């Protein structure tokens, strides 16, 4: 889902054609992604995400749950070939075995895919996930029953893991754009393990001609040392960038 929901996806009003069909179930007049919602005050790490942001995020989850198709439950309608072409490049950030946390995992399809794609690259990953929607987490637990205890309900802004994780993946629109800097700082300090890596993703829309965000540039503007970046799909449609957390 998008917003405070999950990296399987991008909010349907800026995603692919099949995703656009979900738009009117969420907000017929919505002008853009969840992250574009204006927040007038500076974010505090101790304050919850804006209520309107969370309301729309939960409405988006309901839209995903209206479909029985696993890809559409992640807000994606481009088919399995595009799914892999546009998502697998995030694995360019991963060069060894370890725990992999998807913050906003939706129905767990991306987790399942990343674990499978990792084996083809000689990397063994143990899946962990978080999503705002209890119903989507229930689907993820059915998809990954051996890892059900590692799939949690919550939002990335306030959730803290029992232990920190080697590889952490999050879409940049997990929070409003005004909150991204604070989110990155908190994840680096509290969620990513020392010596680990935080991977950010951004999904554009081929059908709408919307490019993904230049995350490497955004991270540098926030004062971070970008260790690498990759992109997927024709356009590209997705972009990924990552930073390391010192030991």
C-alpha cells in the first residue's frame, strides 16, 4: 500500500491503468499522492501522523481489499512481468543474507517476491513486515505462514521493532513529504541495525506519465550520504536509493 501503508504499491490515483480503477473507491477528487497532503506545522517525532493522512491511508487499504487479485491488493495492475521489472531493482541494494523488513507490506506479495528473487541472486532473506491494515496483514500471514509472527500491524512513523533489522525497505510516501526527513532519521536510529541499510523506494505511473521521485537527490538534500541507487521499468517507473547506518 502507499502512504502509511505499504511498499507493494503506489496510491492508485498516480499508478498504472489497472490501479486507476481504484481511484473512485478512495477519493474521486483527490489531487495527488498521500505524501502531497499539506501539513502546516513542522513534524514532531512524538506526534502522530495527521488524521487526514491516516484516514486516506485506511481508505486506500479498503480499496486494495476490494480485489481478490494479489497484485491489485498491492495497488499494482501491470502484470507479473512488469511487477518484477519494476520492483526487483531494489535488491541491487542487498549484497548479503539477512532479515528484510518491508514497512507497509500490504498483503505480503512484495516480501514473498523479494525472498524469491534474492535466491536467484544468491542471497537468503528472512521476511518481516508492517502494515497499517490488520486485514492486509492477515492476508500476508496466510501468504507467509512460516513468518506470521514477524508480520505486524502498525504505522512506520511510530512503530518500534523488538530488534533492529539489517535490511529495511520503505516507500518515501509512507508519510507526508514534510515528514520524510524525520522518518529517515528515526528509521536509521531505531529500526535499521548498526551496519545495516535503509532502502527508500518511489513508484511513478507509466499510464499517467508520472515519473518516480529522485530519491537520491532528496536524501542528499536531507544531508545523507547516498551509497547507491537503482531504477526499474521503462521510463523508469520506479527509483530506489539507499543509505548505510554506521556500526
